């Protein structure tokens, strides 16, 4: 563990890796990471690198179609990461050591013309399927209309949830309310755990283009202010619930998009509590930074910056735009993964 990573963890941050690539998992475990997450873009990168060709060839030989192969590969990679984090899960009594498994993003594809009820039911069905038999697997569900409706029954079924694609406080509140309603139906909440992934950098990209009237001091601070306010709300809500396990925020989308920003800017500004799920390159930047990280998560921007942001940012418009973009970024990588597997099929099965 390097000094910079050590200081980040000692500040109170639980470090997660936004990847299940085996060598990245090993490296980040050595640095002190206590969990990981997966998504189709991550799986595609691993497939593209050729490391899974033998597995793909075997699955093709077994007669599986491209979609089944995609999910078998995802399941296998997540399982492997779970094994590596299992000791942490056991040592913390289930408070850490989780690996997130994202449910089928194509359920949100408008071109499929699925009704909202159909999507809700499918989320519940898939959540139960992919959670079954796993002690340290979180099921990742987006905070879309259908995703939010699926949360209560999934939580009531004892599924450990990571609610993702959260951009605003109202989304967080809807997600938390649904999960907590479901959890209250459990006979025993000793193992109840939930996390809520609030996105950071995408918000600042949005305001730079869509809210140019923000002051220089406020521009680039919206994502952080938003996340810190949601963090305060989350901390306050769970404070009196007397649950054995922490119900936490995941600070996500922590890779910087502005070239002039330090690559660990968001990491540094949110240090001190809950979970940070960082891309491999962001954790590498932390390692290389030489910075001693201290608790900053409860340090708010100045009141003048907050007032400027509150006066000029239309939260509803921002949410609508970022959710539309988010769903697109949810669906396209899964389509790309299926196309990549189809290409691999041709390469590995010349006679097909």
C-alpha cells in the first residue's frame, strides 16, 4: 500500500475499483481496495484484449448464442473478483468486499418497446437470478422509472442493491425510500446492505456547456456540491436506524473530464467517508500523486458558490438531460459487447 492510498483509506474512504479485469483487481487489492464493480464497457475491454478467447471458444462450442456468452463471461469475471474480495467481506461482517453485477442494460433500450411493467418484472426476475448463491455480490439497478419501481420487491427478497445512475437528490430519495420499504419487510436486517451511486464528473461536463453563466468559482463545483448534499442527507437518514451494516453512498464518475483538473481532484474533494469507486487510472493517479489525503467530504463550498449554483442550475432539466445520456451510455456498451462477441465468433469459428 502506497503512502497516498494509505492516507486516503485512513481518512475514512472505502476504496473500490471500477473494473473486474483480473490483473487490475490484484493490483488494487494490494493497494487497499475493498470492492469492485463491473459494467459492459469493462467486460468489452477484457474481451477485446483477447484474454477470454478460450472461454468464448468453449461457449461457442457448447452452442450458446452471443447474448448468453456475454452474460456467462460477465458472471465468470464477477465471480472471480468476488473470490478475491471474499476475505474482506468476511473480516468486515459484510460491510465491504462487495462486487457489483449490472443487470441487463438493454431493458432500458427504447427500441425494444417494452412496457414499464415488463421492465420492472424483468429487473426483479434477473436480480433474483444473478444474486442467487452469492454472498458478496451486489446487484446494480439504474435509477430509471422502472429501476426505481423494482427496488422495493428486490430489497424485500433480500437482494443487496447498488442503485446507479443517480444524478440528483430526488432520485436518491426515491431510491432510498424504495429500498428501505423493502428492507422493512425482511424478518432480519442484520445483513441488510444498500449503496447509492451518485455521479460526479458528468454533472460538471453538463454545466460547463449548459449553464455557462455560472461564475468561474462555481463552474466545476456543481457535481461536488450535489454529491456532498446527498451524502449529508444519507448520513442523517440512517443515523438512527441502528443497522449493523452501513448504508452508503458510492461516489462514482470520479475520473476527471476537464484536462486542466488534477486527475485525483474528485477523490481528494470527497475523501473521508463512504465509498469511492474509481477507474484504474484514477487509483493509479492517487498512487502517483504523493498527496496526503485528509477528510474533506464534509467541507462545503462557500455560501456564495452555493447560492450561485442554486440560482442558475435547473435541477430538473439537468436530471432529464443526464438521465437520457446515462441510459444511452448504459445501452450502447451492451450492444457493443454483443457485436464484439459476434466478431469473436467469426474469428474463432472460421467455418461458421
